[in-house]
C-alpha cells in the first residue's frame, strides 16, 4: 500500500506544481498595456451605461456597422436592431449589479478583441455569461464593431 501511495504521489505532485506555475504565469500575463486598459475601460463604460439605463451612451460606443449575436438567438442583429433589443433590455431587466472579469484583450493594429465573463443581477434574476467584443479604432476613436454572448459552462 505504501508503495502505491509513493507511486501515485509523485505524478500528482508534479501536476499540482505545473498548475501553480501555469496560474502564476497567467496572472502575470494579465497586466494590461495602456491601450488595453483604454479598451477595457470602454467595455466597463458599456456596462455602466446599461446599469444607468443610458441608451444614448451605450449606442455611442457602437460603430455604425455594429453586429451583435446574443446568446439564445439564431441570428445576429445590426446596430438599429440592437438598439431595439437594448431598449427592451434596459426597460425590463437592466443590470442592477454586475461584475466583469477580463480573460484576454488582444490588439492587432486598429482592431481589439476582448474576451470577458460577467455576472449580472437585474429585475428578473441573475445571469452569468461570457462575451467577446470586437473594437475598431478609426480616426483615433475606438468603437465596438461586433459582439457575441454565450452562457458560461460548468
């Protein structure tokens, strides 16, 4: 029995150390550059506008060619259709409280991909999910050009 414990202990110990270093490395990678911080601030502004019920500020963050594919829908919405969807959201179930957690922000020239998770509580309960938003810089200004939502897995 002792021999079996010794045989099993070493591989589990190595795996635990590998996870520790992977997590430490991942935390070190999460230091955001100044431009990434700017993008993350815009994502936070999106949610703050939603919490305040400020449709105009929310829509001002979106590019004219914005496309959004919300979780649970089989089609994507352009900017004007998204405005109707957001109006319904803000009227009936806007976030009263939310938490955001950035997973990755990748900037390639004038395009930024933002992957993050959210927890939100509104009038009709709570929801957790993940989002990807795509931002494009044009004439020095970042605008969201696309987004997609999905439920969080287990």
